[in-house]
C-alpha cells in the first residue's frame, strides 16, 4: 500500500513539474520597437504592456529603442512620452493577444503615435 502512495505522489510531482516547465518554455514573446520620428528628442518614455513596465531614457530624433516582453495576457500598449521641451504625449493603442507572438513598431510623431506590425 505504501508503494502505491509513493508512486502516485511521484507521478503527481512529475506531472506538475512537466506542466510548469512547458508553460515557461512555450510562453509567447513580444517585441516592440519605439521609433522617434518627431522633430524633437524624447526626454523620457514609459511603455506598459501585459502588466510589464519599461522605462527608456532619451531617444534622439530619428533613433529607436527595442524591447522584448512576455505575452502573459491580453493587453494594449500604453505609452507615455515626454519630449525635451516638456511637452507630454500619452496613448493607448494596439491589441496584444495571449497565445501569439508579436513584433510591432510604435512610431512617434510630434502629436501622434502610430502602430505597425
């Protein structure tokens, strides 16, 4: 009787470890490129997606920065930008869907943010 209990406990632990490891290995990835196409440099930039926050320092005019994130849930891109003169721009856009990989580009102009896949 004890051997059966140990066997069942061992199989249960194995299945739990297998489920956990496959969820990590098979998790979906996202990548986003932030491109500054505005006429001013960016002083600060913050991007939030899937409950993850990314802070960027300066992004010069015509330059870009890329980040990678884990797609953990359905989400949108929430972008907060402060240009060098102090002007701010906030925008929520796009859709990130759990179960898929994403590669997007967020292009900042002087008064707008556009999304391309």
